[in-house]
C-alpha cells in the first residue's frame, strides 16, 4: 500500500514536472519566435536606396547646384554600383548617360503600363534644377534597382 | 490522499491559467511591437518619396538662388543672382513682375509651391513649419532677411 502510494506520488510529481517543462518550452519558444520574426523580417529598402543614390549623384554632378562634371568615369567614381543589379540613366540637357543593366528600364516601363511583374525592380525618377554655364538646366536621374533576393 | 489530489488539481489549474496568461502576454507584446516598430512597405515608399522630394527641392532651390538673372534697374540692365532678385522684390514690389517668371521655371520640373517670408515676426514660425514638413528652405541674410521655401508635391517627367 505504502509502495503503491509512493509510486503514484512519484508519477504525480513526474507529470507535474513534465507539465512545467512544457510551460517553460512554450514561453521560451514564444520569446524566440517573436524575436526571430522581427529580426528576420524582409524589408524592401530599394526605394530609399535609389533616393539616396540619386541625391549623391546630383551632388557629384552639381555640387551646391552648380554644374561640375558629367561623364561615365566621374559618375562611377562618385558612387561605385553593382552594374548587374542597377540601371542609372542621367539626362542633362540633350546629353544622356546610361549605366548598368538596361533590361531593368524595360521592366520599369512595363510596370508603368500597369502590367504585373512577378519580381519587380524599384524604379525611381528625380528632377533637379542646376546651373550650367550661367543657365538653369534640367538634370533628370532615373534609377532602377533589382536586388530582389535581399529585399523581397 | 484526497486532499493531495485536490492540491495537485489546484496546482495544475493554476499552472494552466498561468500558461494561458503568458501566451496571451506574448501575443499582445508581439502585436504591440509589430505595430510600434514595424515598417510597412507603404511607410518606406512614403519616406523614400519624401526624401526624394526634399533633396531635389534642396538642390534646385540652392541652384535657383545662385542663378544669374538680368534685371533692369533705373533703365540700366544689371546682373544679379536669384537670391538678390528675391531681396529686391521684397524691398520694391515692382520687381515681383521680374521674379514671377523666374519662379515659374520650377513648373517644368515639379508640381510645387514657392514661398517667400520677409516678416521678421513670422519667420521663426515658418522655419518650424518647414522643418516639420521637411520642406526645402533657405534663409537669405540681409538687412531685411528673407526666408525662401520650395514645397514640392510631385515630379514632372
């Protein structure tokens, strides 16, 4: 009788510990899940990246709004980019300077026509007024960024 | 024996209530942190657009203030900058007619509003407003200082 009660008590304590372990695992697992779900969240920052690159390019071509230099080498020197994942088209007056993968431009044009593209690039366009040879000129910078794996 | 069983059941029940409460807390904190710290795609797009408009406005307005313009003063053509022309128009309103077409040149670049503020009492309030709205603005120092701002709402292709 005594032995049987002890065995039952032992089983009871064992069950209680098992139950408490389950509680600890659920709470610890929950905390890990919440932290991981926040830290591993994919955030598409390509629009911001394009805006920052655009400003940097405009400041290189025309520091303080005054025209300095406009050539392929000066642009690449100003901001080194991965040409497989980016397309930049700079227009200044009648001059045009394309850099990178022009297929991204076609994808952007397709998206503009409201066609759905599964893995879409980020397309960014900005105008700047700059002073060149004492006259106001329009500096247009178009940037398309691919980088799908790291953003989508 | 019966008392032990009851105590065990009570312990089990209180642990279960605790577990449910902990899960509830986890869910609440998860949702609250997602709402508070979470950046939705729209928010990033909005801040990227805002950054784009702000930086574009800043560079263009800076260029405009340095832009050489020719103004006829007392029958003589004089060269000056956009900033000088704005100052002049604040001193004498007849130069507004020269300034307006110059300001119009922004229309081919943006959908925008150009503002000048020369009232010393309202300049500080305007600076606060432009900082809050992240509007590109410059302060032209002179005897009668002028605050110039270019508020862009959209780019023209």
